[in-house]
């Protein structure tokens, strides 16, 4: 299983990202698969409807301890709920405010700029660690399951790596049989590779 996460953007928990689907790609059985990540303050029943089209999986984050009324209509949908009293959106706003640039007069001082950049890196690292820890201490809901401990899925160092592993797991559970030997692929196939492959079969 390849869950390479190099040079990938962070999942946003900003207030502007609430309800906006964020694309997340994973490699599964030698092929790229596109999923959705959605941050919600209030649950939307449409998020739990069966998937269709090019969306291979969906992971929904709530920013508060909500208990779902709707059950996922697809085994490739997961709802992730944080531990009590942790709000990733509010935490994101707090960290962003703390990382605002110093006064213009201080930006010309190389030492102050360096200290500020070091502080930025430290605060961001601590923020992302708190995100993982919060959802690891929470619960995860999937189709035909009441809930599971978040710690079963949030064991990696970053939220993004956890998402990749969860997306691959849901795809494997949804499609347990293997119709082709992906181990023989020279690399992860691109859209062009797949088109060329099917063209050769026609």
C-alpha cells in the first residue's frame, strides 16, 4: 500500500472552508482515486448519500462532538467526530491570529524575522498535532457501524497521512476482490495511461 504524502496541501479547518469540499487523492491498487474531505459545523444529510461519479470516498470532519442522526449510505463514507470541547475551526482562527506578521518596522530586522519564522513553524506544528490528537480521542462512524474509536485511524503524525490511510482502507473494504495485478504496474497509472490501456483493449 502506497500512501505517499509528499508535497501535498494541508486540509484546511478555516472558517471559510466549512462546507466546501476539499479534494484529496490517494493511490490504491496502482490507480489514483479522488476523494472529498468536508469540514462541517452542522451535519448535512446529503453528505451521507451514496457516492457517484468520480468521487471515490468522502471523509466528513465535524468541529464539535456531534452525534449523527443519518447513517452513511455508502461504505466509502466516514464521519469523524472530535473529543468533547475541541473545535478545530476556532483553534485554526486562534493560531492564524497568532501568526499574523509583526509590525512593518520590525520586518526589516533579520533577527526578528528569523525568530518570527521559527515561532510560526513551532505553532503550526503544535496545531496540527492537536488536530490529530483530538480526532484520535474522538469517534469515527461508518456504514453499518455505531462508532469506532478514532485512535484506530488517527495514529500517524499528520491529519493528511491519516486521511490517506483511511481513504485506502475504505476502498479496500468496499472492493475486497482484486480484478487485476497492480503489483506489476511500473508506476501509479495516470489518466493518460488508463486511456491508452483501454484503447488497446478495444
